[in-house]
């Protein structure tokens, strides 16, 4: 079992699919976090076989939980205080996401008005389908998720 010592207060993102830790680091913009960030790749897991873990020093407001829920709603968010996990948050697919994915419709207002936020709503929870708030275009790809 991996020890979370050294993290007095912060967040541990657990149950990340093996190999996705760096992608999540980039998508969440963790390079801009003031505190320490540690990525553990290919940790052993009874539940998953192998997994990645991200430890982030500081408060929960540094992590966009909606973006994280969109990326992978099976990730567990552990809140650490005084070197102990005090709360575990389960993620779900967010009802709305802003500036996480980009509309690919060339006729969408977001293609013309570049300063408009990229807003998508959850159209089909079972399929995990998101649609653009402005033009109703279905988002079809998971590449280039971050704006």
C-alpha cells in the first residue's frame, strides 16, 4: 500500500487508469498550482491491477472537479488534512462543462466569437454524450479535450 505521508494538507486523485496521470496533469493545468504535485505511475492496485495517483498540496479549489468528472468519473478524490484522509469524493459526469472541450462546428458562434466560453451540456448520461450549448452540436471526440 502506498503511503501518503509528506502531504499534510491537499488532495489525492486515486484510481486513475494506468498511464493517464500525465494527461490529467496537463488537462487540469496542474503545472500552474503553487504547491507540490506528485504523479505516481503504475502503482499496484488490487482493484485495477495498475493505476496512477496524483498528490496535490493545497486546497481542493485548485482542481476543477467538473473537468475531472468529465475526463474520468471513476477517479476518487481524497481530501487530506493533518496527514490523514478525512473525506472521499466520488465523481460523476457533470451536467455542464465549460472550457474543457471545444465545439468543432465551423458555423457555431464560438468559432466566430472566440472570447465566448465553450459550454457543453450532458445530453445523454448513459452514453456520456455532450452537446454544445450554442449550436447543439454533439461532441464526438476525446482528443484535444482541453481548450
